[in-house]
């Protein structure tokens, strides 16, 4: 399915929920809607589904205008944050319901295969009320996947699951989406989820579409400070700097050599992702001194919050480091790992080298 939004906007009682946007989804691929709460993700998905009509603009499916076509006349599957199941039907019958409606073959085999992948095969004879919230959400996911609709919309479907199950299901869903023929739209607030799912990512902020493209491209080359902030976890460190003849000057007086465009303004914003700050040093690195405010160990990484000579910063250090609160710490930063933005947001310079991130992607 090819879904296209043409100058779509949404306002309620004069309050804008979505500003005019154009978006053409990649057919039969995953598009992640990434943004904070109230960025406009759910509003956009409801318009895509036909649950809401846009205030302005048109929605096209395979070139046909479906703006006024109600949701019941569209072949879609949707999963919300809060699970929705048929309470009087067993888990098996919940998953089987779209297969029975389409008169599919091998229903028993398909249901059991999906239930096994989502780890609910032991609950097939139970009613939804007999399951935990996370288990019920997996039933809703299985039913949506069983429908095999040309358009599948998932609004933060894993948000109510525990951490370990979320991590496992992300990988499972990515494989399931890749093996299917659906155009998938997946809303999330988590940058790591977008990276794991891959495909394409649309970054939303306060009702505006900021950037859309292949996920890796949007991550590595955020079009603006706003995109970089939305697509960074831990938060990207932002430092106001001044242009020099050879690069930029940091607030602590250090000069950093960076090749800037000829028209770059005098005042700039430096973007430093948390994993660009390192303990190891080399001749080209700049040193940033700071005091440890908080050190958190997560998996094989240590997240350190510091007060530095450049302001408050967060560093993602590889390995487990026992750092005392109030301890002095010297971090190293390579000029090749920084972003440079104009004061009002647009990207000027992106890193020339990349380093591993927590998710296994590159950052």
C-alpha cells in the first residue's frame, strides 16, 4: 500500500494539533513516528486510519482519495497503547477472529505460530481477563498481525510491557514486519526503538513534521537541533560556541578546529551526543573537566551526569565505572564527533566518523 498525506492539518476548537504536512510513506516498509508526548503522533495515525478527518488536506491510498472514507471501509489493523481484546472470546479465538472473517486456510497453524512468537501460546485457552496487562497487549498484537492488513498502525504498542519483554519483542516485530507485505506505521517516544526497527523515521514535534527519511540518515544527519534532541537518548549535549577562523571557540576558551561553511554565522550551537565523550585521549582530542552529579550503570554502559566548564552534560561511557558523587572527571572529545547547528536550528556540520551506540547501531 502507498499512503500519501497531502497538506494535511488538524485543529480542534481552533487549537492546532497538526500543522500542514506532506508525507508519502514507503510502501511495504516500516515508518516510525518519533516524538515526545503530544508531538502529534496519535493524531496523525488516526487521520491515516480514517478515525478522524483532517481539517485540511487529503489522504490518498494507492492514488485514490480516501479522505472521507470511514475506517470500517478501510482494510487496516491498529494496536493502541491500551490493549483492546474481545473479552468473551478465548485468546485463541481473539487471534483467529480476523483469519475467520477472511476465510483463511490453516487457521489453527497460523494462530499457534503467532502465539508462540509473542510468547502467549500457553494462554490460548484463557480469556483476556485472566491475563496480565502485558499478556493482553501481546494478544492484541497477535490479532493485528494475523489480519495481515495492507496498512498496520501501532501506537506505542510496547509501552506497557516490562523492559526485557520490550527488548525481545522489538527484535521479533522487526523480523515479522520485514517478512510481511504491510505498510507499517509505528509510533514511539524512544529513539532506540526507531533504530532497532529501522526502515524510515518521521520526526514530529508539537504538531510539526521536522524530518522524514531512512532512519539511519535521520539519525546521523538530523536536519536541525530539534531533530537531534528528539533522536538522542541520552539527551544530546548542546553548547553555545563562537565561530573562529579555524573552527569554533568553546565557553571555556578552548578552540576546536572544524571546517565550517563560508556563510556560517558568528554564533553557533555545538551538538555532542553522550557517547562521543570518552575517557581515552589522543593528541587531537579536547579535554572537558567536570564534577560527577550522578552515575548510573545500565547493562554494560555507565551514564554519567556532570557539571562541566561547558555546562551540564551527560556522557555514555562504555563499561562499568564506579564513580563517586562529587568526583572530578576529565572527558575527551574528538572534533570529528560533533554536530554544528545554526543558532535557529539548521544543521551545518555532521560528524565525519561514527562510534558504536548502546543499541548496536552507530551514533
